[in-house]
């Protein structure tokens, strides 16, 4: 549907112009109103349609951004694969991933001696991210990548400053029953119905935080 131009209305009748002029102007003004109203209605319908299309495009872009983030995590893990954990010794720096006990693990922070940080035991490792599952993590921990996370203790999980992230980037959290982890970020970085905050105590089974205009929307 093409945009319908709106023809300007004639001059508004003014009684100070005298009866003859006023009558002519009133006839012209009233005569133009029906066509003008049709044009306004058509333009409004066009604007509504464009607005709906923009909303749909935004939703598609948000979904694509989330998928791209998940794929990015997988690519980073694969590109920095170090092989079997049991074969490693000495220092190991991020990014790095290994294979251990039937799973792939992603290193979350640099370690001085990798043999002392066993995947599945040390909190410095997380199960390699994938688009359908959750990455198991334990606090205290600072996250860098968006994704889906299962928090396995009552520690604090720190999120990056949302002002530096694109709209639509999301962090999804679930918790192990019996624990109440804390999720935190910069001051006033989290927006929810109670206002702005920087801390969430995760007492429910799960929560999603999505970046919108420089804030995490709950």
C-alpha cells in the first residue's frame, strides 16, 4: 500500500471577511472536508501498516542477534579447542575449550596451573554453550557472553554493563532448587516494574534479562 498524500484544506472561513467572502470560504472549506478525511484515514492506515512492519522487523532482528550470539559462543569454543583436558599441564589462558568426561568445557578465566582446575569441579570452567541447552555456572563469576545459564550455587553472577551491548542481547538464568543466587550489574542497570536497580535475588525458577536502550529489561 502506497502512502496517500494529504491535500491541505482551503482557508478557514473568517466572519470578519464579510458575509459574501465568509459564505464562499465556508462552502469551499466544507466541500473539501470529505476528501480530506478520506486522505487522512488512508494515511493513518498506511502509517499503522508501516509501524507493524517495523515491529516485525525489530523482532526478527532481535531473534537473529540472539542466535548469532549463541553461534558466536560455539565458534569461539571450537576455534580454541585444546584437546583432552588430561593431556594439558601448566598455565592456560582464555579463550580455551577442552574435552573431559564426555563433555566439552569452556574456560572462563585464566588459570596458573590447569591440572588444579578440573572441569566439572572448578568454577573456572563451564559446559560449552549450545543454542538449546544451559551452561552450568557457579558464582562468584563475571559473565562476558550472553546465553542460557544454570546457576548451581548461591554465589553472585555479574553481568556486563548493558550500555555497551546491542538491543536484543539476552541472558537467561535458571537455578538449582535450594540455592538463591544473586545477579548484579552496574548501578541502575536493571529496569523492572519497581523502577531501576542493580541487583536481582533469584528466588524463582528462572528469569530472562534482555538489553533495551542501555538497560536490562526483566
